[in-house]
C-alpha cells in the first residue's frame, strides 16, 4: 500500500515537473510570456509562502490599526480627563480669586470708612485747635493792648509829672 502511494506521489511530481517544463518551454520564445512564466513558476514554488506572508502582513496591519485606534482612544480619554481636571481647577481658582476680590473690596471699603472717620476727627481737632489758638491770640493781643494803653497813660503821667517838676525849677531859676 505504501508503494502505491509513493508511486502516486511520484507520478504527480513528474506531471508537475513536466507541466513546469512545458510552461518554461512555451514561454521561452516570448519575453512578455517569460515574465508570465516566471510569475507562474514563482506562484508554484513560493505561492503558499507568499500567501502566508501576505496574510501575516494583513494581520499585522489589522493589529497595528486596532492598537493605534485603542491608543488613540486612550489618548483622547486622557486628554478629556485632563481637560476636565484643568477646567475644574480653573473654576476653583476663579472662585478663590472672586472670594479674595470680595474680601479685598470689603477691606478697602472698611478702610475708606475708617479713613473718612479719622479725616473728620482730625479736621474737627484742627478746627478746635485753631479756634482755641485764635481765642488765646485774641486774649493775648487784648492784654497787650491793655498793657500798651497803660504804658501810654503812664507815659502821659510821667510827662505831666516831669513838666510839673520842671516848671517849679524853671520858676526858681528865673527868680
């Protein structure tokens, strides 16, 4: 039984070899047919390997495309997560900034009120001090005028006394 199978395989090989020889022989006369013959020979010799390689290449292309899509999806998801995180952080910072701005405005208003109160108190103090100084100045001026008046009267008195003293002395000197 083994011999019969070997004979059948051997006969098939011979037929295959003779058909290859026929293909080569027929194609020798024409260069374009030589290319076709060469392709046929390559198909016969390497056909299965080329198909296998092509299938592997297609499988690799499909796998790389799927991997690229998965990677792209993960990158998109991470970008979306990052964008969402940044937006929430920006919102928190904006709220914090608004709170600080409100506190600063409140503080500024309080300081303005305190400054206005201090300004009013200082203005009142200056007015009171000015009025007090004017009153003291008026009193001092009045006292000085009174003293001046007294000096004038004193001067008149001394002048009158001097005349009276001089008048008896001039009458005695004439006599």
